[in-house]
C-alpha cells in the first residue's frame, strides 16, 4: 500500500518509493528500505519534498495528530506498524552493493557509481566497528568488488573517473583499493617478483584494508587538520603493524594481506617505514599500494595543503619523489590515466 508523506516525516524502517530518476538522487534504486538516518539526510538534500512509502514493505508512523492506516497483513501497535518478520538488520555489506555487482544488465556508469558509494559505506562502517566479524564480512564484499574490476573493463574505467577526494580514511581506503586493483591488473607479468600465483582477492583485501590500523592510533592525531609533530608522526607510523594485528586477530591475515598492510609505506630507496626496506626487499604488491596511496593523498583536500590535479600529482611524483617507487610500477600507474 503506497502512501504519500512529507520527506521530513521519513523514518528509519520505512520503505521509500522515489519518483525521481536515478540521476536526481544519490541511490542505486528508486525503491528501497531506509536503514539509516544518513539516507534520510540524502533524500532531503536532493530537494525532494514529498515521497511515497510502501506501508506493506516497511514501517509507518503517522505524524502527531494524524491517523494511521495499516497495510494488509501487518499488525498495529499504537500509531506504529510492527516491523515485518522478514525484516533483517542492516549488514556490513550494503545490499545495494551486492545487487549492483550481480546485475549484468546495468549500465557501466551507473554500476560504477553504485559500487563506489556502497564501498565507501562498507569501509565507513568497518572503521567505526572493526571487530573480527566485520573484518571477515568486509573481505567478502571486497572479493566481489575485485571480481568486477578484473572482469568488467568498462565498469573499472568508470570507477577510475568518479573517485572523490576528502579527509576521510574510509574514502581514501576505497580510492586506494580501486586504484591498486586496477594497477595490479595491468602490471607486466614479467616484472621480477611479480604477482603470479598470488590470490587477487587477498591482494584486493590488503589494498582496501591498508590503513585499518589507523583506528588504533589516537583519533586526535589522525584527524588533525595540519602538519604532524615528530612525536605524532611516530604514532602514525605504528598503523601498519596495528593493522596487521587487527586482521590477524580476525583470523584473516594471509601473506598477501600482510605484505600490503605492513609495507605500503616502504620506499624503493629505503626511506620508508616501518622497517626501512628497500629495492626488491619490498614485494610488488607493496609498491602498487604505495603508489596508489601517495597519489590519493596528494590529490585529496587538506586544510594545510592544496590538492593537486591528476596531472600535477603524477608530475610531482615523477619529479619530486623520484627513487621512492618501483619505476615500472609507477610507469604503469601513469598509463591508467591515459586517454582511451
């Protein structure tokens, strides 16, 4: 049973049916169940004043002073309809992500947008509650994303176009994950110590989870809007080891994950951390993550540093950071942004 209500009366648990087209709101589908206050905020920000809700698929509470009509087959408690038995609490991996990943008929641009938004939601939730169960579930979702990037070239290219850059660790984690998986797909198999024989699902998990350890670093340091002091930097340098510990505690630390999480800040010339490795002491996957990590950092907005354009960032990495990265890996990374 459909009922029109004011967007300002929306509540978590309602099943909304939006009449606007996909490009006029930030959701994958026009019909879905609201499971967070953030979704309500996005609906309001999109400019919709009135919306339709399906009272048979979700809850409905009438605003004060108004009567409530129940849908067929649903009980009523006061002014609020009971949540249906089939209702399931929100899982870490958004249902929109799984639906987009498995929809073979979806336009590649639309699919990329849905995957990107849902991936950010996944990482945001994980970083807020990085318990073992959530780490394991996140890896399941990342596995699906990796498969799409490896198998659907057009969707992968669209993902490269729509990445956004901000201060948030969860956005950075998704950007690095997407870039690093794309780069892993293109690096020559002839590079010594290459990726042959390695599990791409586990590599993808390592790329997306590379900064997980930051949740165990003082949040005042991580969120500081300005350059870090030497003492603060020493604390930040502990995040690779902390990340490995967290994934290990979840029983999910494979060799591929460990190498990436622990060594994405190592540098070819030995100037990195935490172990000061250099040259071929660093695995290829570590270099892949390092390039993607630095690129996203310098193209992101910072209160104390102007973000660079793609061209400026690549030029800066080539001229100012020469010797920091594996040259063949960096050259392949540059080619990702070449016109197709």
